[in-house]
C-alpha cells in the first residue's frame, strides 16, 4: 500500500532525491548537520588519498583503517542528525493549523505566478510529498516533449494527405473550474485525507489572493506551484481520451496548454474550419477556451495538407521551428530552432560575456575560467547527476531532432562577432586579448552539436554558472 504520510521517513527519501538534484541549499540546513557533512567530506578526501598510494607504510595502512572507521561513524552520525531534524519538520507539517502560504508575482508575459518559500523546509518537504501522493494515486504525468516532437516528425514526413491543427488553451491554469475538479479529487478513495486537506487549503489560499482580472471566482489552480501541473493533467484526462479516440484523429498530443492534432480525414460535409469550431465548442463544455483561428499570437494554425504544392509559414512549437510543405507526392517537415530558443542562446552569450567583462577587472584568471565554462555549457553537453542512468542535457541532447544546422551556424557567428572588452589596465593586455579571441574563434556550435561534445560539471558549478547566464 502506498505510504502517503507526511513523515520523517518519507522526508528522508525526498531529501536524498532533492539534494542529489541540487535543489536543497546546504546553507539552509542546521549548523550541526553542515558541520558533520563538512567533516565527512574532508575524511573522504583523506581516505581517497591514502587508498591511491600504492606502497603504503604500515603506519599509513593503520591510519587508513582508522580513518575508514571514523568515516563510517561520521556517516551514521550524519544520518542521525538528519533524522532528528526531519522529525522536527514532521511535527511542524502535522501540527494543527499548518497551512501553505502562497506568494505571487506578475511574470514578463503578464501572468500571475505563485511560489512557496521553500527555504522553509516544512513547505518544501510537504509540497514534495503532496506532489508524490497525487502523482502516484492518479497516475498522472506531463507529456514527454521529445516524444511528441518525434511523432510529429514521423507523421508529417509521409505521403499521406492530412489536416493539421495546432492550438492553445487560453489562460489554461486560470480557467480550470473548481466545481468539476474538486469531485475528481475528493471522490477518490485512495488519496489520503491529509493530502485532500492540503489541496483544499492551497486552492483556498489561491482563491483569496488571486487577482480576479486573471481568474474568475472558483476557477483556476496556482500557476507555478508543483501540484498544479498534476491537477491540470487530472482535469484534462477525460478531454484527451475523448479527442484521441475519434476515428479521424491520427495523432493527438497536448503539452500543458499546447495542442497538436493530425487528422486523416474530416466528418462528412465538414470543413477543417467547421471541425475546429466544433472542437472549440467541445472544450467550452469543460470551461476551457481554445485560441480562435487566426489569433495574432500565432498559437492557432489550421492547415490543409491534402492540397498539392502547399507551403505553410514556419511555425514555432515546443522549442523548434517547424517548416512544413506538401509537393504533389509527399508531405515533409524539417525542424529548426524556434525564435525564442535562438533569442535565449543570444541572451546567454551576452550574459556570459558581460560577466567576464565585469570580473576581469578584479580577477582575470577566474573571469577566463567562468567565461569558457559558460560557453562549454551553452555549446556542449553534460550529465545532470553523477550516475550511470543520469540524464544527459545540453546543445545536442536538448535539440537532437534539429535538421536545419544553419541555425547553429548563426549562433556561432553571433558568438564570434560579439564585442568583448578587457579591462584597459590589465597586464599583458594585447597578449591576453589575442589568446581570448583565438579560443572563442575555436568554438563552433554546429561542430559541437555533431560530435555531441561532453563536459563534466558538478551540480554546484552548474548552479553557480546559471546565476549569471
């Protein structure tokens, strides 16, 4: 049976998972725990040095044995200190009156976004356990972006005439009606009462502080809070199933609020425009609104690829720009980088160079190291965690479906032509500048994408670099 308790035992599992991901700032942990952790890390290094010595003296062999015992004891002490601390978190979370307090801000795209103060470990561990309980009880998860894009590429590189609908649910998180969502949660007998109470509390807090110009009363889930993605997936389950089961639907995918549909045919006496109008009406029965056809945002496209020699304007979707056309014999699609993704790369190059220019006035060696670590993260690949099954991310692994390599060449040009200024009072200015320009000129996005260049970074170093990128 699923253990849904908000207990020290479950919090320990959460701590191990989240600390491995670098999501827990060690400085927010108790001083006693930090002290034991620091001493154990020092001992690990000492043991490693002694182990690597091929010809250990008798004294060194004895010292190694002693340090191994000390390390084992410290590791047990660390576990005990962590357990005692998590028991205090357990008591806080399970105390009468404990509730989640939401903070909100307005994002750059004018959306209300909510956060929890996760420096409060009670909030952090409780919300992670709640997410786990919802995910495991309802078996909900977000669609896989890569799988969606790979399937679209397969279906749209064929000789089958199809219709394509790409659309978006307007104000998705803010539109979900509570009167339809809440029975799905509270009628489920497997989800614990504590979990139900926390969900009700979060939605109640959201209802109190949200701006009603963003979401109507008794509607919406807080954008930015971890459970909202699971609750929205739960709500969409019936809609997704009904559309996917239609006989004319070859492929249906939804990533949060982005929808992509490929139709092999249309109902008798129906046009593609009428089909979309009917689908819009279907979503409205669930309290959701689809973007209208021809919407200026570019997020709604209705395409008829049953016509020969049909060329569609490039379309941005899930990080790629899709170039679609149909000749007399075949439909084809190629993938480039989306406009937003190229802009993000440009900004990160800007930030890396800005950081270098600021730091080189005080510490040229560190500035040089930071710059090329930043550029290696942008142009290379790395493992998120140090394990055999750890996820690989980076230029290739985040863009492995890319066809239009000229987009990578454009990024290389942007980097090489970017002005970079050294501190004028720097010793050996000309020599350092020449070395810098030469090394930057050796970096090629296209080449590194093709060779899947890998780099090794600690989680701490990645987090440090992300602060200025």
